[in-house]
């Protein structure tokens, strides 16, 4: 009998309408630029150029989260695989799936995993990762879905499942957004399933702020690139040089905030929305929040959302945590 080929073991399903991203951009920008204060969701950073810049950021000496999470996964993936015993690994916002290989290696050694199910808005990233992973893991089926987990959190079958949400992305959600995330995910999980979260931890501002405002200015370029996304996608007329990058520690909310500060009073047309946006001199547009967590409040928050935290791993420096939680009740 002939064995299956890599292409036989990779499927990609498009769950988003063709115009979803364009409609979402219009809705987010209209809401965000007419609000007080002005805001944009961080997901619009990641066009092709933005993704390249973020990859560069992860290699900067100031940006510790990627290295810290990698350290944990490198040391603890075997424990994670054994604790979950999953047949299906589903990953939200999977991107290139590079860090996931540490988990896949551990599951391969354990022999339980049969399916990897990445969910992401980028079809290109999913296709590239799917082809590579099915070639490198002969026993693995990859069932990718082009979707936005903020509006469609439908998970594949194949229990028991481990749902991975890594990279500190949970911190891009405020308290209400996290409650909504738990409320959407919890009903889909069954006994034996588990959630694997990567979260950045509270630490001194002199460590946190440089991670978002590096000496080379890569993060500043990354932040300003969102204006180019708006120019291209909405026929806007933002001048990135008319804004300064800012990263600050909001101690009350225990989060980093990235902002763009207008250098002078200016008017910016956004033609696709028939909108004109007024900026005062010094007015700021918030482009990202990155909440930093403490163990006890986070485990309490998860418990309120229906999850019992069973395992908590940190890097040696205690900068970042990966935790595993199970559906409770």
C-alpha cells in the first residue's frame, strides 16, 4: 500500500468571506479614529512590511519576550506534551508556526499527536507553514483554517485537544476583551482538552519600556507602518514623519501602551471612509496595549472565565510564563 504524501496530509479551509479584512479595517478605523482617545487595534501592524519589522524586533537585544518564551518551550515542551496527551494541537494566530515546532517535536516523541490545526488570517503564512510541517513531520496531518479568532473561534475535533495561544498575544486584549475571549472559547472545550497560554509578566519599567522603544528605532518604524497600511487600504493621507513613536508604562493598568504623537496640528483625509481626522498638536493615537500579568490575578481571572490553571512555567529570569489551564466545572 502506498503511504500518504505531504500534500495529502495538508488541507486549508477559507472560513472568512473574501471581503472580511477590508470590512474589518474600515470598521476598526472608523470606530478608532472617531473615538476619544483615538485608537487602532494592533492586528493592523502586520502587513508584509510589518511582519518583516516584527521579525527584526524579535532579534533585538531589548526585546526579551520571544527569547524568554522560546526558552520555556525548549525546556518544558516534553512536560507540556505529557500533561496534555493531546491528539490535536490547535493554535490561534499561528503565523509562521516556527515556535510550534518545539511542541511538535515533543508530541512526536510522545507519539500522541495526529493533527496540527493552525488558525490565522494570513493564507500565505498558513500555506507556507503547512507545506513545511507536513514534509518535516511524516505522521502529522495539518488542517489549517483562514479565519479571525476574534470573530470565529470554531475549533477542530480530534479530542483531546491542546489550544495554544502564545507570544503574549493575550496581553493585546483589555480586561473586557479577555473576558469575551474566555467566554467564546470555554464552551467549545470538553473534558481532557486544555489551553496553553504564553503571557508576559510584570517587571521593572526600565526593562519593559526599551522592549517597545529600542535604540535602533525598529519598533518606531513598526509602529508608524500602521499609517502606511491605512494609506494603502483606505486611501488615507497620513504622513508617518508627522508622528513620533512613544512607548510608555501605564502603571495603573500594568500595561505597555504604544502610541503615535502628532508633531503639530494636522488634518488627515481618509477618503474610503469619507472621513477627515483632526489631530491637535501633541495628540496621541494609541496603536497597541500589551498587558503584563501577575500569577495570582491571572489565575483568578481564568477561574472566573471557567479555566483551572494546572501548570505554570517561567523562564529562568522569571520574565515570561507559559501556563496550562483546563476547562473547569
